[in-house]
C-alpha cells in the first residue's frame, strides 16, 4: 500500500494546505511565545486566575506567572480580554469514518478507502478548529483507516486533533460493530471484518492483529447498538470470556480496552473484564454505577445525541428501528448520568461525533450541566479527567510542563457553558492553528 498511501497523503496535504495563523511547525526549536491571558481556567484544580502570563517554548508551557509586561524576546499573543483553558478532549469520536450517519446502514460500503480517509481529514480539521485538540477515535468499519489518518496528522501532513485510535471493532458477526443492513448478496470484504470473533481464542488473535496494525487501544462491542440494524442495545453480544480474553491480550501488549455497552449486564461484564471506560452506558443500573466508582472505571456518556437523532433522523428518514431504540434509551441514559454525578462516578467527555455533524462536539457541555454537573466539572471531564482516562498526564492542564494545547473564548464558560460552542482561538502543541476575533460568526453553532 506504500505508493498508494504516499499518493493519498500528497492529495490530503494539497487539499488542506491552508492552515489558519500557523506558527513554524518544522523548526527544530520553535520560537518562544508570550501569552497575555485575561482569565486562566485550570479545571483539574478548579482554579481561575486573572491577568496571567504564559510562556510557551517548543510546544510546552514553561511558566505561568502574573503579567509583567511585554518581553523583549519572543512573539506576543494578546488575549488579555479573553478566557483561556486547556485544549478540549473528546473521548468518543468517529472522525476517521468521515461520512457520518445517514439513512443507509450500509453507507461505509459506498466509499473507497482513499475517499474515506480524505473525508476524515476534512472532519479532523473541523474538529480541531472547534477547540478539540485531542480525540480518541473509537472505531472504523474499514479496519485501520484511522491509523492512516492518525499518522498523517502526527507527521504534520494533515491538520487535525491529536488522535488515539482503535483500528476497528471487536464484535460478533452481524453485531453492533459490523456493517449491517446491506442488500442481500452485497459483498462485504475482509477489511470490514477484521475484528469479528466467535471465541476467546479468536478475540485474542484479533486484538493482537489490530494492535500490530497500529491500534492504540481496543474497542469491544459488548452489547447491541442503537444505530445498527438487528442489534438490541440491552442484549449482551460478546461473551464475558471473549471480553476478558480481549482485555487481557491488550494489557499484555501494553494497551487497554474500552467497551461499547448500553445494557446493564453488558456494562457490568465489561467492567469485570477489565475495560477502562464504558461507552454510552445508557441502561446502567445502580450496581453498575457502584462497580464503576469502586474500580475507577470511567463512564463516557453521549447524552447530547438523543435529541439530535430524534430530530434529524425523523426528518431524514433514518431506519425506524434506529429511532425507536433511541427513544427507548435516551431518557434512561440521562437519568443514569445524573445519578453518576451525584454518586461521584468517574465521568469523561465523549460525544459520538459522527452521529451528529463534526464540529458540534461542544454542544454536549450544556447537557452535562443540565443533568447535574457544575460548569467546572463539565470542563474537567473534557480536560484533566479525559487526560487521566487516556493515560496521558502531559495533556489536559495549563500548568507548566504540560503540552501547550489551549482554547480561547470570549466570555466566561463558568457562567454560560454554551460559549464553548464558539471558540476565538486554538493553540495545539504550541502552534496557533485557529484565531477568530469575530465570534458573532459562530452563532450558527449554538444549540437552540
């Protein structure tokens, strides 16, 4: 695939060459940047400090001190009238699949690998400019295409968030991680079935192959799915032994597993198997909440999506099965989220981006506050807490020594969390990748 991939990367680089306000990325030693910050928010400590000076060198924050005036050396960025916080992290996205949700369950079969990666590159750029400097991309239908996109971003060939990728899904044949709903006789190639398993032995083998292929972690489809034909959200799909075998193999290779799990029994089975985070957790019961808290397992609950699926899915005639399953799970999921907040269960920010248009990720913050979080807790879920769940302590903070990923907004998010739907600036790894001082142009992103 070498020549083809190189050609594809050249196309992507040409397509996305015009980054906004970029600093010199290729130099061995980036210039020093002095930021004059009006209000600095660090969700990990819950602190807000005013009139600060941040110094950034070689992509890292090297100091945070009271503002002392313009330095003689380095580049000044004046955000003295703005609020600055760590770059946002979404732990449940589908950037690399690119085309998102449609009325056709077999949509992934319609596009070539090259077209899918190019579309993913476009979605990656949108995501970054919306303030999300890191994402965990939790699965693609065509195996390992997310690895190609991740590598192109890391090499500086494509503009996008730092990506941590799954490579595919560990799923039963015809399960929630399979391409379903295709017309009878449709050929579904092996690249769409790289994670299908029928036994614990196959689970171990598939995990090994996916990690060897470049996956950063493993995604289990523990239960059925809402947006899959013939799959029941409450039903266990992978067996507990298959999940345990997959998680054990991932751990043996220095990785970890997460679990898509809507149903209560599937959630608990995935926790027992060793999953680090539980995705969706729509029908979690009290026992599952206690287990998650006791074992330090994060729940990654996409509580924004239900309204979007109902509105857009009805208008665009998504399968009736999708819409009914969404109605059956949405309220339960939000009630479970509210319980989790009260109990102190670890919670991270995960949105299932791709179900809704990429770039809308920050819409979920308002829902998290509505269902029990304080604005500071909601910010922590997408910064310091997300960094802990990733095992990436260098991310998610504005403290010295951390990676210089920063988001800038015009108003105080602790008074109105929805202001995060329109960011005024984004710095990723010490590079200014987005700046928009005309924030009124972002009104179109706001949720009614």
